[in-house]
């Protein structure tokens, strides 16, 4: 196992570059495939990490990755919802799903590498496990149905697909709380740190089950 040393820092850096870049690139790619060229015109349909990294989201992931698994975000991919062919809500749900799905694909690919190449050096295996875990953490965190995260847009897309009055009303209510997303997320992150009597980290509590479920899926591919 890699400790808190330069090798782990290197592995975390690789995990961040791969995870965030693939995640945001996939948002841009799905949007482009669905008819919106906004991200492409703004240079975001790219695998260049520099166009996708968000300073706060990257810092958040570095801190959490060193502690176990990474949660964070990249620079939001620009999308014009009205250009998406399936419609605004459903289209945004599909674009949002592209990010976590891409991180799961990376994790599964790395698990397959570990399974098919058992003779890899121990150091290489350890680095791959860290990169794999960061991608799992990024997918799990962004699947939370909280405003500002992909899971929120996926939820709205699922609701919109019902095309019923109740779905329209619920979608409208969700849109009303969406602007408060950053504040909600910040409160959840800071709550156990400013109120010491709260012994449960809300983010870890919410992300944990999703991370474990995704990890169980990846473990089916990992060598026994």
C-alpha cells in the first residue's frame, strides 16, 4: 500500500488528471453528439487537462484522495440545453450521466489491466489502484442528487422522461432549488468541521454507499 509519500502524491496527481479530464471531456462529447456545439466551440471537447481543471474542485479531490477516496469536480462544461435533441431536461440528464459513466469505464478498464497483466510491478499495481479509486470516488460523488452535481441533472432527466403534469411540477420545484447548490454543498462539507458534536460527515455518509456499490461492480473484474 502507498503511504502519504511522494509516490502516493504522484498517483493522486495522475488520478486527478485522468479522472477530471475524462469526466469533463465526456460531458462535452455527449452534448456534441446530442446537437450542442457550445463546449466544442469553447475548446472543451478536448483531452487537455488544463482546460478542465477547477482549482477548488481539484484541491477538494487532493485532500479527500489522500484520506481515502477522491471527491471533487472539474470546471463546469458549458452546455446550451435548448440545443439538445432529446429536449432540455432529458438532454441535460444524458449529458450529466456521461461524466460518471466515463469514470466507471476508466475504473473498469484499469481493473481489467490488473486482471490481464498480473506480472505488473507492485509499485505500478499500487498506482493503478489509487487511480482506479479516485475515478470511483469521482463517479460516486457526482452521482449524488444534489444541485450542482451530475446526479441532480440525471434525476431531473429521469423525471422529465415521464412527460406528466406531476413530473413537470416536480421538475419546476427542483429548478427552484438549483441556484442554491453551491451553498448546500458547502454546508454539507463544513457542517461536521464547524460543529464538533456532529460525528457523521454528511458527504462521506452519502457517498459511501454509492462508492461501495460501484466498487462491488469493479471488483467483479479485479483479480481475485
